[in-house]
């Protein structure tokens, strides 16, 4: 029985046979790519034409002006947000913005964005008066640090010094704050009237007296010795 051996087609030496691509489209390793190479950007004729008609200018926005109805649609927001998650997010953003404005106002003294307890001409007058004077109460914190250091010294003279500093400074600081309030209250009533003095003004002024000047909020805006008129 004879076996017939099939004849295989002879490859075209020029590389132009059926089903083969030109050598220019082949990779260096012999693999042919069908389509473009990844990572390359194709530029269409429309983009080239638009770039030729509208070249980029320095200082211009180089983009088309949006239509009026598109701008109005982007600005439109419902008065009542139906989505609870969206409403909570908007409320958090609003509160963050308000807190940021208040913090900035505490540093600059901007009356329009201060908290309600610090707002008003009377509160501004009290702050300026307290910041313009030297008060014993503002030395309480440094004195307490000194007392804490002396408390570790187990000697009679150190214990006596701690006693004198603590109780003596407290008594004189409270007396100084009371006298300060009586003077500033008289001036506030003379300038704004008794009805214009809000409740809690005495506590507001005394608490500021017992704070160090650099730690007071809102920040002092007047130098020492420049009392309000």
C-alpha cells in the first residue's frame, strides 16, 4: 500500500503572500500588529481644523463660552433637598465654611463674622479696654508654673514662698479685676447707655483679664496704653 505525502505550500520569499502583511507593518521580532500601537494619541482632521481656525492666545481662556441655559442649570439647586445624604453633606459643608470664617475673624477682628458672644460695639469696647491695660490676672498662668516648680523643693522657705505667691496673687488679681470692671462699666454706660450693656458683660471682661495677652481670642487689636475713647 502506497502512502501519499501531502505537499506543503512554499512560502513566498518576498513576504507578500496571501494572509501576510508587508514588512513595514511587522515588529522587529517578526510579529505583525493589527491596528495602532498603544499609547499614541490620534489627532482627527476636525481637531486640526479647529486648532487652525482658533489658535491659542496668551492670556485668553481658550475655551468656548458656555451657553446661558447651561450656566443657569448648573446654578439651580432645589430649595428642599430630597436626598438625606446629600442634605447632610451640604449642611456639613455650610458649617465648615462658617467655622472657617469665624476662626479667621478671631484672628483679624472682623465684626461681621465673629461669634454672637463677641459681636457688638460694647463687647469691642470691653476687649479694647482690657487689652490696653496691664492686669495681674494675665500673670496667673506663668506664676502657677513657677509654683509648680517650687513645690518640688521640700524646704520651709520654698513652701512659704509658694503660699505667698499663690494666695497673694489670687487676692490681688481678683481685686484688680473688680476695680477694672467698675471703671469700664461707668465708661460704657456713659457712652452707650445702661440699656445697651448686654448681660454677662462683667464675666466677659473678667475672663479676658485672666488670660495671657497672646492667648486671647479674638486677638488684641490695640497696643498697650491705647484705651478706647
